[in-house]
């Protein structure tokens, strides 16, 4: 079977387009996200980073940059911050049977926990008419 030029994919063009400046500001921030994350990890302020982005051609306001950075942080958490929380890292460090676990299992969420705490801390005089015996009243 003879291959014609139209049968082959031109992936080099797609790779070149991936390096091109995105049309949207969110796309531009997403493209610069690895560098922004490194600057934040090095201790630079978001205000300084915003000024530097404006100098290099990404014209974005501080509030918009802050929103985009927060969205990117939620979407792609920094793996250097909590390596023990990822399942892959726990699989790479096997625990022996006699070694104690370092973390207790997470407690089950109880939506009524605050109600139970307040019920336990009632004042000294505790009159509940639903629990009162009518025969023992006066």
C-alpha cells in the first residue's frame, strides 16, 4: 500500500502550535504555570510575579492572576508539598508487620458532631418535657 502525504499526520505543526502564545489569559498563565510555581516556591510574591508577567507580554491583573493560580493549585497540587499523601509514594515504602503505622485512619465525618457536643455540655438544670414522668411531677 502506497502512503500519500495526506495519510500521514503532521505532528510537528501541532508541537509548534503548543509553543505559541495562547489566545486567552488563562491559557497564557497555564502555559507559564511551571515557572510561576517555581517562583512561588522560591518565596517570590504573587504581586512581583504579576509585574514580571506583564513585562514579558502576559498582560494580566493581580486579581485574575490570583484566581488562575488558585485554580491551577487545586487542579494540580504540588507533589513536593505532601509526598506521603499520594498513593504511589505509600506503595514505594513498604511497611513491615511489626512496624507501627505512622498515620491513624481518617475519622468518619459526623455532620451532627457539634449538636452532640452541645447536648453533652448542658447546664446543671436540665428539664426536658419529653423525658419527664407526669406521675413524678408535683
